[in-house]
């Protein structure tokens, strides 16, 4: 562990912009049910992953925070793609 350093990865599901709210809610409901199933939870746990089922709004906030954090790191460090 490095003091003051935090990095994590996540896996999420995304859809097209403007997806109807009711469709998004139904997809989220089914995805949450699936990833909380004993089989999926165990498979993820066996691989050292923690299953976190969130709302679309919570996931959007995570993505936005990561984009802001890592964009700053890239700009300040001068990282470029070769």
C-alpha cells in the first residue's frame, strides 16, 4: 500500500445516450440480480473481485470521477500515446 495513492478497476455496463429511463431501470434490475446471484458472486470472489451493484447514477458518478482524476494525471505528467 502506498500512502495517498488509490487506484481501482471496475467493470460496468453502458448503453446509448438517451436510453429511456424505464429501459435503463429494467436492465439495471436484471444486471443487479444476476451479479448478486450466488454463482456469479462466488466466481468473482474466487478471482479476488468484489461485487458492487450500484444504480446507474452511482456508476455515472464513479466514471466521471475517474475521468476527472486520470485526465488530470495525464495532462500534468505529459503522457502521450506513441
